[in-house]
DNA sequence: CTCCCTATATGCATAATGCACATATTTACT
DNA sequence: AGTAAATATGTGCATTATGCATATAGGGAG
C-alpha cells in the first residue's frame, strides 16, 4: 500500500493508486447516499443493497463512525419521530470533496475490471457472453 | 457474508453475491495469468502490475499457497535454469472452472460500479467527464 | 404479554494485509 | 576477491476489517 492513502484534499488522488484493488466500496456509497439525503445507519443499511453491499449492521455503523472521525460526515441524535433515537448523519464539505475523489478511483477500478474481462475473452472467445 | 462462499463447482456462483463488494481481485488475476502460462510467484508479482495490483511479495506467495490448498493450482520445484529455485505453478481443471466462475462475479461487480457512477453523474451533471 | 420491527452499539474470533526480516542463488561492479 | 544487487521464496508480527452473536431500548400488532 502506498504512503499517501487516503488521498489528501490537495491531490484528490493518491499517487500509486494501489487502493483501486482493495476498494472499500461501502465508503463512497455512504458518501453518495448522504449527499442525496441526510440519513441514519439503519436506513443507509437498506439503501446499500442497491449497490450489492452486504447488510451487516455492525459494519455499517462502524464505517459511519469512522467517516465521522475523519471529518467526512457529521452526526446528531434525532428523537423527533417515534421509535428509538436515531443518529442522523449528513455529509460535510470534506466529505463531498472525498466523494469526488472516490469517483476517480472507481472509474480506474472499472477500467481494470474491463481490462481483465477483455483479456479473459481473448483466451476464451467462445465464452464471451 | 453468505454461507456458500466460495461458490461450489456445481453452482458456479454463490447465492447472495455479497462477495462482489469485497472482491479479492488478486485471485482471479492469478488464475487468468496461470491459464495463459505456467509461472512462478516472482514473475506473477510483476505481471499483476498490469491489473493495478500492489506488488507485495508476501501477499502474492501466500495467495498462491492458498490457491494450491484449495486445489485450484498445483506446483512443483523447478531448478533447471540459473538462479534460485522456483516454485512453478500451473492451473488445475478446478482452477479453470473457478476462473469462469469469477468472471460472472467480476461482470456483476463492473455493473455495480457503473450504477454508482451513473448515480453520481445524476447528482453532479457538470462533473461527468 | 409477547413477539417483532426499528435502531444503535460492543465483544470476540477470524481473515487478510503490509512491513520487516531471514535465507539462498547468481550476476555485476570495483 | 569482495561486495552489492537482482532473483526467488518464505515466516513473524502488528494492524485492520469483517461476520456473528449479543445487549439494549422504544414502540406497534396480536
């Protein structure tokens, strides 16, 4: 892994791009969902299904707390409605910058997957669906 | 994570697909490279750069040993040429089946990334490069 | 009164990785 | 000859991330 991961706000990307291969996809998904609408963990857990992400509650809550530690989201308790208290998260400015940064990584990652699939097709032309 | 990961040889895919998000990309890359040509760890380490994968030697060697435990590759010491002995790996029949199985996962993973990027573009139309 | 859904959180075992380090062979340079 | 560097594989250790189980608590349905 390179030294400057996660990418700084100045560079918007790290220099070696090695994290393309270990993309912790839940993080950019949370940032995008929170850009669209402030939300809480339990709701986000369900929305993550749209990105084929597993719905383990512990993982979602811990990732949200981690994003908050990094200053990418902020939270406050919300008890207006019925039911248990919710921790309502919203995206910060740094979080929005990080979202844009992630997009570069994800585009590159997509290109790598395409490269793999093309190379596979070259070896197995009959299986290229 | 679902119970039937990795996918069995019968099903070719697991049922919940949650591993799409945690794709250990080094494994399918090793299988594809070994389909193209039997090789050893040090050489594979360099070829993995083509797929943007970090070149930590320990990770490569340990993944190869793991693939061998699972019966997807086989190895034998090779001392014909000059230099230190090499452990020469080649793909097994099960390994080739697993490679085909991985392709389904990677295609789905690619579709998820495209879904993310499209959703991002909807939110930031000016940034859609 | 109990069960289930909503909502958040912690503890523990497991798995995977990065880095440092160890070892051995051969080549290249001084 | 001596020493550094490239080739080649491997282990040990600390860190990190995850899944699963569990705990807690509010509120609605039967």
